C-alpha cells in the first residue's frame, strides 16, 4: 500500500517562451517551473550505487503498509518515530491520496505499487495469458500511467513498483514450456509498463517485486528499463548478496518484504504444522534481515520490512509489528535497527517458554492445560488473554478469545474445542502500556476415549455416495469411516439426504456410538439399526448437530447400524472421520 521518505520539491522543467518586442530582441526561455514532487534517482556505477532524493543520498528504511489510506495521518507519525522514512504499498488508485498526503506531511515517502495478475496477496488473483491477452495488457498500460500522472508531483512519492510475486505466481497457472513462455512474456510486459511510466514521470524510478531472486534472470533478459530490482525475502534474505554476485547482475535492488522466517519456511512441529517462531526469535529475525541488507553495500539500497499492520489474526500474529495497535518485541527491534532511540521505551512482556500438556492427543471438549513463563522487563503488571486458532482445521485465519482459569505460576486451564484436528492456542500478555507479548503452540484434538470394543472397526461399510476424485484428500469411500484412522474420512456428495451404514457381521449388542465429524458435518440426522439392512429402527434423532464429536449412550442389538443424514451443517457434503459402535 504505501511508503514515503522525504526532502525537497523539484520536478521536470516546463519551457515558457516570452516574446520581446524591442527591435532586435530574441525569444528567451523563462526559468523552469518547479513541481511539487521530489526528483528521485538511482545513481552511481556497478557495485557502487545509491538512491538519491533531490541529490541527497537516501537509504530506504521502510515498512510495508497495512492500515487504510484514510488512517495514514493517524499512524504515520508513529512510523516516523521508529526511524523509518518509507512505506510500501501494493496497489495505487483514487483511494491512495490520503496516504501520499500524510506521508509528505510526516517526512515519509511511498513505494507505490501496482497489482498485476497472478501475483501474491489480495486483489491479484487470476491467470492472465501474457502472450495473448491483449485487452488486459492494454488496460494496465492505460491504467497505471494514469495514476502515475495523478500522483507524480506529490512529495510523498519515492518510486513506482509494478507487480508483486507474479513471476513465481505464474507457476500456479502454467507448467513446463508454457510457464517459461509466460514468465518471459510477463517480464517483457513489465518493461513496457516501465517505459510508459518513465515517459509520464522521468523523476521517479520504476522497479518490480517478485517472491524470489529466481525471477531476476527474467528481468535481466526482458526488462532493461527497470531502474532497480526488488524482492520479497524472509528466511532467505541473507543469501541475496551471494545470488546477486553469482548472477552477474548490473542493477541494484531493494528488499520490499522481509523479516522472520515465514510459515512456508519453518520446519513442522510434532503435530505436523509449521512451528511458528517465538516473539524473541521474530524480533531477532528483523534485526538479522536489516543487517544482511545493509551488509550489501552499494547494491542493496534498503528495505521495507513486513509488516506495519494491525490485524489480529493468524497472519497478523506471525508478522504484524502492532496487532490490534499493540507493540511487540519486533516493533522495538525494527525501531532500534533503523537508528531510533529505544533507551527510554517501555517494552513488551517477554514469554520465554510455552507448552501444552499432552499436545499430541487432547480429547475433544475436555480440559486443556497451558503453561507460559512470562516476565515484564519494566516490572509492569501483566494481563492475559488466551485464544484459539483453527487455521489447520478449517483454513480460517481468525482467532477466538476463549474462557480460561489462571492457576498461577503461568498455568492456565481451558476447555479444548470439539472439532478434530490440529489447533493453535495463543497466549497474549499485555502490560497496560500499549505493549504485548504473544506466543503460540499447536495441539491435536482427538476423540475422547471410549471404553469397550469398537465393533464397527474394520467391518464392511457402504454409503449412499462418496467422493471418488483425488481433490481434498479423496477418494473418500465409506470404508474410511471404520478404518480406525483419523487421517482418512468418508465424504458424500453435496446433497441431501445421505447415509452411511456398517455391517457388524451378525447381530451384536452395543451401548455407545461415537461420531467424529470433519468440518462438513450433519445438522439433522438419525441413528438407526436393522437386522436385515432393509427395515430400520430409529435409536436417536438429532436436530442440532454442530460437528466435532457426537457421543451417544444408546443401547442396541442389531447387525446393521446407520447414520441417516437429512440436513447438512455446511454447503459441502457430509464428512466423517470415524463411525464407532462400542460394546
């Protein structure tokens, strides 16, 4: 979204002609008119470049921008107090003006982005064919220069950034030779845009961001009109220098996103999900990233570290410097890296360790115990909030605050969620001074143990339908619901009604039924029994199913047991991990 750093005002000259009417007089040009915007240049020579603003050296000390442009006047004074001089955005349009204006007012400059498909992040989806889609390319060639012309004289502008992660993102649309052709066509098109922007605005550089330095050979080959390169790099940021040196590149670069290792880079924990770094490790990640950027002197012209955002969700906790407006250890690490004074700052609580009892097997709906060792460097009293995240259960990024009982000594008692799968629990420690420490660990929710023998396990099962294709972990036949594994499931068609039944082999007595639902559960259903698989008797009617684990103490004596589902709880079909019938 946005980012600024500032100095004076200058711009392209305008020529005026004055006619002198005296005899023998000649027409002389008037002095060049001065525009409001700065003149930003990439200057120097191979391995000894620098960015200049109105002739003065300018190192990008930036942050990626998260708040709405209308909130820029509220947040940019804080950005400046961190020692930052720049913010980076991903899109530029009519809504951007408050950001440019507030940036200029606060001595900040903006690396103004333009979305291109497929890209990364919101608003950039879609699979454009850069070889044949003339309409899309013509639209962008008209759209981007229009906004450049609108804002080029705003003192908040630092440079223009065309696209975000599209060279890498094209792999989600194409493969093989077609992918190679599209990557060449895309970077050629970026060069066309760069030439258009330069024609409209010769006073600000143009770059293009991608998610890996593997995009740079394409830019080197096809985009000579870019003034510099740009890359988003987290855990790999310290390898950029070697990549640049070995690649024989002849342009400097900036890092347009950077910070601690991302979800896609860290190893998995014992529950098989990415092991999120601790707050202390994240803070060190920002310090390390900036050290590697500044260590590539004369080539790396700075960075916009990720992310000055306030969202308090899965991604916000991983990367935001101030989720919900509260400052983290990472906030102060960036502030120190950028040279601002932190000696008098009140800093966040530090969570030095966190654990979950029995994290690999937590019974659904039962007690969960969390331990956290928390101290506050300023001796401030600490308040706590605990939250659950279901990212690895249903792909939701939202976090939900949950009731808990503090036992003292950093021990907390909670009730585990009911839906099965790997959850995350977050401990949020606040100090009353606008600071927060956050740690998170995963835990696996499993069905509560049931005594007796599961008569259904391994027995023949049939269903009204099942999903045969390979998407979503399928094929998902009825047999998956009686195989004793929580990693397989039965999944029906997306319609009502549906049924699944198990053949116990002969008439057997049972006393309990346990159903372990995946996210696609039954809202209305009946438990039924039969001696012949034709005539059914209802044992239990359910009209308020909510997924997770359904445990029923029901007595029966039958060969066949069936779930007859008549109303789905979601827009999908019915999905059942396990169908247990216990003696």
